[in-house]
């Protein structure tokens, strides 16, 4: 996919305030320090489309971007950020949960996890919740440039084995690096093929 146009549409405090659900939508979510905004910017070839910060937790609203005038990219608030109040963490959780469960044009949720770490309970619990809720999702491993390729592969395999304890079939997985621009093209190819499938099968999203 060639990214021709990227347009910030709006930030929303709850799912009811999001843009009309009349286009296919792909959302990105992960722990607050997982490198989500950096990956989005690398994929879109745009230095500051999504706001990045040295302080985790920069994204606090549902941010919508219109890509190529025919699909939405959604940047969701991070979860599990320890340096905010418990009430704010609950607010983020509520915003994300309500959006994911109610956004009718959400085609796929990309769940970002840090490739440098062993499976974190908060990530595993969120992934399990997605499965139990029937949410179509993929797992995106970030910051692959921080480790040797063999180590990244080993860590991904650990994740696979952990999930296979409770899953019969695993979701798609992508290994990425915003710094080296690795893996983003594979995600965009998935989005392209999915959009083509929706068009071919005349799937329409009503506003």
C-alpha cells in the first residue's frame, strides 16, 4: 500500500463521539510504553502524525486518522500505565473497552507488545479478553531492532507457546521496528487485502 494522504480527523473522549462509522477501521493499542505512536508514524511515513513523547501515556483519547481517503487508522489510549491515578487508568480502560465492543466498523485491532520482554500478564489478559469477546485482532511485536534477530524469534516463540496453552488457533503476528521501518509493510499489506475483500464482497459500513 502506498500512503498518499493522511489526515487527522478528531480526538474523542468516548466511542459515541467518534467519526461516522462509514469506512473500514483499524485500531492500534498496547501498553503505554510499547512504541505505538512511533510505529504508526513509521508506517504512515509521517514524522509526527501520532504524537510521541518520552513520557509514556501521551495518548489519552481515541485519535482518528483518515488514510488515503478510504479507511481509518485509530490510535487508542495505552493501558497499564502505572504513573497515572487509578481513576485515570480506569477511565482509559473504559474508553478502550467501550470503543472496542461498540465500534461497528472496527475491522481489526492490532495489539502491540514489546518484543524485548517475556509475556506480561497485562498483555496476556488483554489478548484473552479480545478472544473471549470475539474481537478480530493481530499481535504486533515492537522494538525488534533492540535485540538480535534470533532473540526476537525466540521471544515470539515463547509468546506462541504461552498462548497455545489456551488457544487452538493463534492470530496473525507481526514483528516490527519503527526505528528500522521493519514489519510495517506487512501490516499495510494485510489492511490492503482486507479492504479489497470488503469491496469485493460489497461490505458496507453505515454511518
